[in-house]
C-alpha cells in the first residue's frame, strides 16, 4: 500500500474472471486530509487511481504499471466524513499485453463518484 493507513477493510464482495467488486473503508483521520483540504476533506483523485491499482494487484497476484488513462471523470467529491465506505466496481479485459480496466467508484448511496478507464501492464 503506497499510502499506508489511508484505507482498510478491503472486502471482496464478488469476483470472477472479468468483474471484481470490492468495498473499502477510508480513514477520515489520515494525514493526507489535513492538506486536502483542512476542515473539508476530499479524497485526492490520484489516490483513487492508486486504490484501483492496488485492488487489481491483490486480485491478480502481481504488480502493475499504469500505462495510460483513457478517460477519467470525477463526478462527485469523496468526503470521508460523509462517505467513508466506497464500492469499487472493476471490469477487466485482457487485450494483448494490456489489461483494460473500466471502474466505477460508488459512494454509500450508490451514487457514482468516479468513472475510470485505463490500460495497465504487468510489471516485469
């Protein structure tokens, strides 16, 4: 985990060859929120991408390199005080040497906060 203690309780809700659903709990007291932003904590977008990568690495059993962000939309801010549980709905597709990933990050109320599509490579 790159940002130790940022989230915990990663729980796999469902998993198959092409789809993975994982629920995590954000640590609203993590130091990152002191700077992003004081008295109004918002989860940084880059950390959302890092969490996707870490969930994938755990699922696949090997390290990944993010090769390309094809598309990303930040639809709703993720405030860990209001929504400290997130659901990651990840769709995987292997294409040659790439793993194409489509992901929705959903808040407690099933509202989509982030939509991501990107290409990952297995680290050698």
